[in-house]
């Protein structure tokens, strides 16, 4: 028996060992642990404590030292009146004395500009007094007055050009050039209008040359204030020279506005365009109320020139202006003198001029993108102005009672043009709808409801106007409903059809009653015949709607059926509540028979559709399994 030596691991009996002698394993030696140092006592040993010295001085305690920041967030003081919490007040600026303000304004050139403008006004008033008041008092001979004005104009203009060669001195030079130009223009106007020394054509040419010279300096110096000052001076002071607005002054101002267009090209001078538009449009309008002997031909020429000038200027300046929408809104105001001249021109001539202006505006709305960079909004404005001009033209041509014809006619024409309008299609639809709505309101105001309720409510000329207007309105409503349906979803299409159908029923009632009253010269027979026809039209429309609803599905079918049943209810109610008492004899019998046959036919059609549907259902239903015969023995 073998005994393991100490330090040798005992063999595992489960582990087999190879045969032969076992290898020697060196003994494992463990180092001894060092001795632990003695632990200090946790508390000092008890003993007498040293005495505490008495406190003889307590130093002052500050809340926060110079090196210590306050603990936690600090609340801001409550704001006083006029303050906002959390926003520090800006430091109060010391008030600047008045003398310092005046000195600063003088340094910026403001005082110089104000003095120059006042000097221009006073000098030109003196020129007007020289040319007019001195002539009335007989102080100087006309030759001396005109020659003095010409010399003064030349001196002022020349001095301004010489001084303005230095850009720093152009503030005063602008006033000199403006005064000299206006003085020369007034002198030429006086020699042409007051003294008749210069023929009209020569005077216009000379005035245009003077205006072009002054405005040329404004373009050379790139100074819109020079052109604005000159325009204001001419507009305010010229009527005092001519004793009011007359044809000569109107033509002179048109020549000036034409000359100013050339200097505005390539410039963003919106203020100057506005003043030139005023110079071209307001004087012809004032010519209508001024006493004078203006003929129709003269006014037609002047008004046409003013309209073409304002519209053409807007088209030419659209590329460079920073306010294109403002120019687009101002451009069509040239038609205002034409609208106000109906008494002078007569309705036919005024209608022709307005129609021409409307056609030009519509053509420009469709072609402006090819001529200039006109966005859609600007072309929509011109399209609206053209439509309004066309509607007014048709109303003037048809008389005061023909306003509905103009509105419905233009709405119908614009609705038919929607398909070919491109990106202006939406604008056309909206404008046509607005015009048609106004037409309906005007028709109601002209007595359409009175005509429906009473046989002789309106005069004979208005009956035919109401009939024709109702026919145009039905056509316009139909076309516009189709235009809106093309751009709407299926749910909205049903609503559009329903609304258009109800409006058309009302218009057809007006059409039938007005035609009956017009044909019978306002007798009761024609009135009753019209209502009979209206009732039959109502019932026929309802039948068509209900038959059409059979082909629809979903919401459109529901709307069509609801509208058709509603119209049938209205037709039956009218038949028993109105026609039974208002109609008599043959008309009442015909109305009841026709409406009854229509409803009977509708009922038969619906019954056949339901029978056919049940037969189809039976044919499509599969049969059950065959049953075996049973034999009972």
C-alpha cells in the first residue's frame, strides 16, 4: 500500500494513469503573512479638554463678498409703466436742440431741396401773373411779356444745366431746370392759346420739344424728382393760364405725357407714370363739365389718345417697374372719360368706343406674355377690365333696360372661351360667374318677379328684354356649369348640376311668362299660358333628372334623385296651389293632363327597371343541388 507524501496531490481514482513511473511534482511553498500593525483607538482617550477662549469681537458679515456670486436664480424687479419684463430699458438719449437739427438737415441737403421747391413754385406763379394778370391790367405789351418769359426761361434752363454738371450741386440745378422748362412751356401755351400768334400745330411741336428737353435732362441726371416737379407745375398752374380746362390745354398736356414716355423707358419711375396718367386722363374728363364748344369728333380723338397712351405706357414700363400690379390697375382708367361722355357722344358711339377698348384689353390680356413679361395676375386685371367694358358697352347699346343683356352676353362669351384660354381659364370662369350673378340681380331689380306674379306688372319693352335676358341667362348658366364641372370632382359635380338646374328653372319660368305676356300684349290669356308652360317645364326637368339618376352611382345619384324629387314636389305644389286658382279653362286642364302623363310615364319606367333587375337577379342566382326522386314502395 502506497501513501502519498505531503505536498503531493492525491490521484483521482476516476482518472486512469499511464503505465510506468509517475513524474515528480515539486512541492508548493506558501510565504508567511507579515504581522498586522496595531490599530489606533477610534476615539482619543478620555482626558481634560483645553479651555475655549472667550469671543471679544464679531466682524461685520456681508451677504456676498467681492469674489462670491449669489446662490440660485434672482428675480428681476417688477417692471414699471411702459416697460416689458425681462427687457432692459435703452439709455435715454439727450434731446437735440433745434439749431442742431436744422444744421443736420442742411448737411443732408433737405433744406436746399425745400428751398428749391418753394422757389420753383413762387417763380412759376410770378410767370403766370406776368402772362395773365399783367395782360388783364394792361401794364406791358404782349410782345414784352412773351419775350420776357422766353428770356427768363432760357436763363434759368442754361444756368441749371451749367450748375448741374457737378453732381454735388444738382439739388439747386434741378429747381432751375424745372423752372426754366415750365416757364418756356407756359410761354408757348400763352402765345398759342391767349394771343394766337403761333398756329396750333406749331405750338404743339414747340411745347413737345421744350418738354423733351427738360425731361431729357432728368433722364441724363437720372432724376425722377425733376420730372415729378415739372409735371406737378404744369398740372396745377396751366389751367390758370388758359382760364380753365379747354381743348387746347388738353392737347398740350397729352403732348407732354407722350414726350415723358420716352424718358421713362428703362427707368423705375412709377410716380412719374402716375402723374402722366393724371395729365392724360383727368383733363379730358374735366372737358365734359367745362363750358365750351367741344365737338364729338374732337372728344373721340382726345379720349382715344388718352386711353391708348395710358395703356401703352403701362405695357412699355412693365419690364422695369418695381410695382407692376399698380401699373396694371392704373392702365385701364383711360376708359373713364368715355363712360362719362355718353350724353355728349350718344349711346351708340360710346358703346362702340367702350367695346373697342374692351376688345383691346382682352386681346392684350391674352398676348401680353408675348410682348412683355406680364405675369398672370396682371393679365387677369386687364381681362376683368375688358369684360367690364364690354358689358357696359352692350348695356349702352341696348339702353338702360339692356344691362342684363350685356352682363349675360359677356358671361356667355367668356364661358365659351374658357376652353381656349390656357392659364387664364380660371380667371375667365370666375369673371364670367361674377358677371352672370350681377346680371341675375339686375334682372330681379327690373321687375322679373313682378312679371311672374302679375300679368301687366311691367311695360311692353321690358317684357321682351326680360325674355331675351332669361334666354341668355339660361345659356350662360349651362355653359358655366359645364366649365366648372370640368375642373371639379364627382361629388362637387352633382352639387353644381343641382344648383344650375334650380337657377335655370327660375329663369325658364321668367322666360315662359314674359313671352306669354309679350305675345298677348299683357292679357290674362298670355299670362296663364306662360305659367302652364312653366309648370310643364318643371315637371319635364324633374323627369329627365330622375331618369338620368338611374345611370349614376354614389353621391351624384343621390343628388340627382333628391333634386328631381324636389322639383317634382315643387311642380305638384305649384299645380295645386297656384295653377288651380290662377289658371282657368283649357290651360288648367292641359297643365294637369301633361304633368300627370309625365309622372305616370316616370312611374312605369321605374317599375320596368325594377322588374328587369329582379329578373336578372333570378337568372344570376345559382340553383341548389338536384334532389333525387323518392319512391315509396
